[in-house]
């Protein structure tokens, strides 16, 4: 049974033929009793009836009249074909739920259903492999950010350029957490080459970090700060609340994470001459 | 190396004590000069006083250095208060323009089904006083506390209203799936009662009464012995007083109460009785007097709503012990007894009212008799075939006759999922508040509705408490 009556089912039932009917294979009687009607179930005529099967559809005394709305639609479509128009919308017809719009949204894949920062941070929150707990914690963090008042930004600790204004952040907690992490993320790390500086000292060389590495470092710093904090209350919401408080502190410039970032950057700038050191040629 | 007197004498060596022997061991090694240009004398550190050399006994040297925190540790009860704190408003949430306040007749009107109505300020305070809001409900996300009116809500309220008009008492046990909105149904019934100036007595968590976490004392002269819970009774009186202050002030006593700590003559406002409870000692007497006054036959009394959340806790043996170390049945605790009698139909409220008990699906004990009785009542309600009515398991001993007697004639309201229309209404409210960042169309509604087959709590988890915002 076709799910809906459209032009194709109508065409199937109409059985337009270019050749004489007698030359083709003899069709079953069920085919002819089916018309454009709402009643799409085939009715077999009685075997012993002497009446000949109705061969012509045009003499459709048995088919339902073109009164129903679906019949009207099908007839309209036929007329449009007659005028040389294409009446069929390919995205709707023939599909129960329609075709998806292309390009597919970035989060429609199961494996990438969450924002990339949120996904990464959730894995960093995870302890003992308990991902579901980490996800719940993350949801609580996002809800905390949604209910906390808009952050008062500190001009001396500027957020990432292009960050949304502070009043927009609470209702968009995903970008809130993203802005916080990306703003304190260090650009470099300082790598020590053991014994290359002479006298057993290590030669410290600044190295650039990738986006994921930067976020990871920043969030580890945030987690370090969180672990030193005391809970105000008790219960399972306490850890996520502490993390969320630290994220608010980062955006407001109160957090010690900013100092760690400055420290790394300072030492990287101080040691940038070591990049040209002969001893590390070929080791980077 | 070390001076011998150090190990022997207990006197702390000081300059005041004349010493015969040099107190400082002469250095064997010349002081190390860090640079060749530094003279040895300059490098030599000035050491004053007594220096103890050699090995010293250090206790606990493998313990990590504890960081002395300068933060004041939270005071007693502070952490619990933080955990239990109820926030009813979120300033970040967008104000919903079409939201209307609930009125006295709103929950009776079928036209309000699948609409979200806000609780008026006054009712919020009353509900807060009677602890109807719970921390697990997401009140803190929206600008104003609002509730979805369901088909079951209107149905129940109409039944209550019908009973009140006939001066009868409706007795309903609300049961249903996890997070299906049982407590919320109680809250809606309570807001209806407050809006219509009824008296509301609400036990927010039944487990507080039976898990032996509050003190108890026997009532002398009762057989079988009954027990009061004075501290809880005091707390309950305070809640009743705060929530129903206006009506209690307008309702007058019919008889004198000389047994109370404060003499209450006849024709005094009931508020005076409630105010008489200052200490836990006399709290039960006060509560008893208040209850007798409220249920005094023939007096002009407002309708009464008596509700309790967590029915299973009061339908079994409690964790309290009698002097013989036997467990006390929950129905022998006077407060629970009062509720059980009312639920069993033993109390007639003078101007009608309702007794509601909601089961809970989290942190709930098994109460086989209650489960069976509710299943039986439900089967009877839908006029099931007698063969289909669940029967007692002949090989199980855990049934409780007292519980069966109480639940013999209650009505059962089972809550399940909401219809898609109701789901859409509540999702539109979420979206309008800015808490659901998605277009609310048929696809989204069906998506969320299907996740919990319409159970509101599951829909909330899928759309509000999620990482995908």
C-alpha cells in the first residue's frame, strides 16, 4: 500500500499504455479494480461471475470520483505536467520525513554531537573512566553558568578578541566556557633539553602548542585551582560548582590561572634566543 | 659534635646560664666560599646561640606538609543549608511575555490544559514556607516559578473542588513513574488550596518522620503506646503558621484549651494556638489542639488540604525502637497516625477537603502492602475483571494489615507521560525563557517526548540538563 496518494501511485494505477492491450501480458483483474480511489485495497472480482473484468479505466464507474482532496492534488499534479511544469518536490515526495538539509549540521554526527571544547573538557573532568558522571558534571557546570549573573570583566585581563559581550555569556554557556578556556590558554610551552645548556643545566626552548593542547593545559590549570578550593556545601553538585566558580573567576580576571599563563609566556619570551642554539639543531 | 649538656639537662640553654665548656662546637671545615673572589670570612655565616648538631629524632617526617588554610571552615549546618537552598528565580532568563499568573479558578478550567501558568508571589512564599519546592526541580533556571497544567491536574482539582462543595473529604494516593511529576501535582494542589484560602498542612518528606532522625517520646496513657515527635511537630507548626497565617487569624476557636502552656480561651484566633508553640516540649499538645480545632464539627472552618510526600515511608514499620527494642510501626507515631487516619477516611473535615499522599520513586523503601493495595484500587477503579485484580502472594509474609486498612478505600491517581500538546507547551516555555536553544517544532517536540515517552522529568533531563545547549 503506498503511504500516500501522489502522482506516481496514480500513474501506476492508470496504466497508460502505448500499445494495444491485447498484445501485452494479460493483467490480473485486481489491477483494474483499483483506481484513484481512497480505497487502495484491491478487490478481487468473484471467479464465477460472468461479467467481464472492466478493462478500461476511463469508464471508471467503479472508481471513486475525483472528490477527495488527495485526488484533487493528484489531478492538479497531472495538469501541471500537462503544462510542462514539474509538480514534484523531490525533498518531500517519496520520503516519510523528507530529506535532510545539506550540508549536514556539524553536530548531527553522534560522535561529534557536542561542542569540541565541551567534549574535550568533559574528558578532562572524567575520573576513573566514569564518562557519564563527567557528562553530568559538565551539564551542572553549564547550568551554573546559565544561572550566575553576567561576569564583570577586568580590562587588565582581556578576554579573547571577538568574545561576545559579558551580558551575552550566561545564556550561551558553551561559549562562556569556551571563551574562558581559550582566553587563559597559553600559546607556548617551554621544553627543557637536558644538559644542553652546559654545566648540567637544561636548555629551555619555547615550543608552540596546538589548539587542543592549549585548551588542555588551560583546563588542567583550572582543575589545579579547583582542587585547592574548599566546597561551600556538600553533595554531588559541589565539584561541578567549584569548577564553574573558577571559570567565572577566570572570565572576571580574579583567577590565579592568568598568572600561570603570564609566567609561561615570560619564560618563553626570555628563552626565545635558544631556538637558534646550535645544540638543538635537528632535535625540534 | 653536639654539646653534652643538651641531651642531658632539661633546662633550655640560654645566655643567662654560665657555661664552663664552649657551647658551640668549633667548625671542622672552613666555610665554603661560593666564589673565588669572596673571602672565607665573608662567606662564614654568623651563627648565634646554640646550634644542635647530629641526628635529631623527627617524628612523622614522612607525612606531607599540611597546608594551613586560612579559609574559615563552614559552620555547623552551613553546608547542608547550601545544599538544600531553593532558588526560585534566574535573572538571566528571559521574561516570558505570555505567561499569566495562576488564579483561584485556573486549575479547574479545562481551557488551561497544556498551558504554563506562573505562581503568584504570595503563593510562592506560602509554598516556600511549607517546603513544597524541592532542590531537584529546576526552579532556579527560570525567571518566575511556573507550572504546566496537565489533564490530570484539572481532573484532580475538579474532583477536590467537587468534594469540598459537598463537604466531603477526597482521599487520593498519587503514584506513577519516576520523575513523572507526583510532587509537582501535590504542589499544584497546594497552590490551588492557597489561592482559594484553604488550610494546607504539608509533610514535605515523609522519611523525616520515620527514619529515626528526629527525637521521639512516648505519650503516657496510650495503649498500644504511641509516640510523639516534638521537634518535628514544632517545625510543622511553624510551617503551618507561616503558610496559613491570614486564614488562621480569621478562624476562631470553639473551645478553651487550658492544657496548653498558654491559656487559650474560646473564641480566640487559631493563630494564637499556633503561636503558643515556642518549644519542642509542648509542641505536640499544641499541634493536637490545633488539629482538634481545625476538625471541630459544626464550626465555620475553611476546607483543609492535608498532603504528604513519600507515602511508602509511612506505610511500613519505622526505624524507631520501643523500650523493648521492638520496632515501632509508623502508624504508632502520632503525626503519621493522624495522616493515616485521615487517608483511611477516619476523619471528616467540617467543610470538606482533601488528603493527598504521593509516592516517591527515589530513596524509597519497599512497602509491599502499599504497592499491592494501590494496584488493587487501580484495578477496581478501571472496573477490571475480578480475575485481573492483583492478589496477595500466599507465600509472602511481609504484608501489613494496618496499611491495608488505611488504603482500603483511597482513590489512586497514576501519573505517566504528558501528551505531545502539553510537551509542546512546556517546551515553548523553556525556549521562550532562553533555556532551550532550539526551534520548538514538531520534530524537536517528538524527539524529546520520545526519549522518556512523555515523562516530564526525562524531557527536562534531555533538554535542560544536557551538555548540548
